[in-house]
C-alpha cells in the first residue's frame, strides 16, 4: 500500500483522517497522535491543521506491529 500524503492546500488538511496515528514531516521528523493532538517530542502538542500548515507536507508512516 502506498503511504498517503497531505499538503497544506489539499484535501484532508483540516481534520486528520481516521486511523492515521503516525506521520513524517518534510524534514523527516516523526509525529504521533495522542487523542486529537500531535507531538514529536511528547511535551508539546499541536492540532492536525497546525501540523499540516507548519510542517507539511506530511506522509503517513506504516503501522508497526
């Protein structure tokens, strides 16, 4: 399956799609979902639309088992 990508000006940039829990930004930084907010450090949390706007495009990371 090809990983999905979201861009600031594209569809899906306002609300995170259901089932997406980990994404990688344009700089290679890994972001994980905790409830409705996203973090790369575990300390600072931001909303999906802010993540896309400031760090996009972001690409879905494959689920790890």
